[in-house]
């Protein structure tokens, strides 16, 4: 029997058994009381995760598809949008906006560090008639958390909307949409919501809906990705509040995962597990000579980026060893980080003791076996000292 490769990736992730089992249930139609009960309960639980009373849309799309829908619906052609640019997924936001013919004001910061909100304030003072701010909350390409609350405050003071890419953030730590006043927030099913790829989730507040409606005739949105169309379905057809067939099996799986997170683990317990995983991974890496890139207080709770050791030829040396000998798949990096950086995701099963302990021990084995460094066995598990009983 072929051994299952254990994914230590920023996505897709290894999901828990009951969530995986839900995918094998008979396919449901996307209408009728059975599915609509599941759908409405799913939306209610998503509102709890987002900490919002806003409308929640669940569309068949990857996270990038939901970003495309949200950005293209909120901002129109030739409008100025100020974008925090300090990682590869910030560049994706820029690319999407430019596809929609928006004028991007790129507010640049170095990769590997949280962005500086003062630069945004300066950019807004230099540019008139800016239509909004866009920021990636958590960039899995760099392992950085950006200070969303600071940007929300700037948006409020300036009187413009804020768009947040929370694809790899929402569910991984507390990001309270209503308390921060976030106008539109996007996430994806295959990150900290802990199910399979294929669903994009969007939170839209009243101000964002007003803006979207005002640009219905001038927008550059396509058909399926026009959120005004989704809003019309929600208002006029509550028994079918989406414009096309839904990916019902994926939604049932998401429903199952959210039940686990909210009703069994509890939302705060879920965040605590991710925080625990971050600390254990970062402490373990340092003990065996792999330095995390991002300072602790700016680091992602869902993925850790780290420099390879100086005595390594390249990043694939460790990646191949871990895959072939220990069955763990680590992620490479991109852009300016491509040559000397690897990434460890800690979401889903990879955010548990069952994955983190053998993964760190496998990396110990690499240093001991391939680099001939006499490490004491178990030195990479130093972060377990404050471990909770079942993590």
C-alpha cells in the first residue's frame, strides 16, 4: 500500500477524517430544504468565524477567484486603489486590480517584515480621490502578518473602504471584521477553515454593497464574479441565493469542518492551537540551525518561512530528504525568496502534535545524517514544554 505523503504546506492541507468523510456522502442538489439548511447553518458559522453580521457569500472558486470577484466588484476601472505591497500575494492583488483596469498605488515594504502603516498615510496624502485600501492580512509567501487594524483605522479616518485578503488568515487567528470595520474580507476553504480547495468566502458590509450597486453599469466584473448579481439572488430568491449550481459536496465538507472548529474545538481553542503550533515550529527550527525569517511578533500563525542552513547546497536538499525518508512534503518559496527559503504550513492536521513532532524529528535527522552535526535526539522539540494536553 502506498504511503500517504503528509502535507506540511500553506495549502492545500491534510484535513481531519470526519471532514474528509463528508466528501464521500451522496451528492445533494443545490436547492431544497435539506441542502439549504446545511447552507444557512454554514453561513451562520462563517459569520461566527469572521465575527460579523455582514452578508457572507460562498462561491465555487479558489481564494484567488473570490479575490477577483471582490476586487472587481468593489473597485472600478481607472479608480485609484492603494495596496500594501510586501509579498507575492500582495502582488496578486495588484495583478487582479490591474486586470480590472484599476490604477494601483503600490505602497511598498520589504519582504519578510510586516508593513508600515505610516507609508500608507503618506501615500494617501500624496494621492487624491483614492477609492480604497487593499491589504493582505497574512501572506503565506513570506510568513508575515500585516497590521490590519492599523489600516482599518486609516481607512476609517480617511472615509474610504478597506478590502482585506484574509485567504490564509481567517480562522488562523482573531480578525474581527465588525469590530475593525472591514468592508470586504475574502478567505478560502483550504487554509485555516480546514477543508478542501474549491470554495471562496466573502464578507460584504452595507457600505461595500452601496459602492457595488453604484458601479453596476460601469464595473468590469464579468457575470459569475459580479457580486451585485449574488446580492440580487440573495434578496429575490432566498431559497436559491446564488446565481448557479453550488458545489454542494464541498459545502457539506466545510459545514462539517466548521462544526468541529466551533462546537468541538471552540473558536478560541482553534486559534490557540494555531498559536501553539507556530511557537513549537519556530522554536524547533532555531534549535537545529534553521532561522525563521520573520520576527516573532510579526509572524504568521498559519505558515512559517525559514532560511536554509549555510551548509546546504540548496533548498531541495532538505525537501527531498523529508519527502523520501520521512514522508513529509515541505513547500518551496517564490520570488526573491525562491533559492534559500522553505515554508512549513501548520493548518489542519499539520497544526497538531501528530504531524509537528515527527516532522521536526525528521529535520533533526537530516541535520544529523546529511550534515554530520551531532545533535541530541529530540532537541527540536524544545517548544513542547508549554504544550497543551491534546495538541
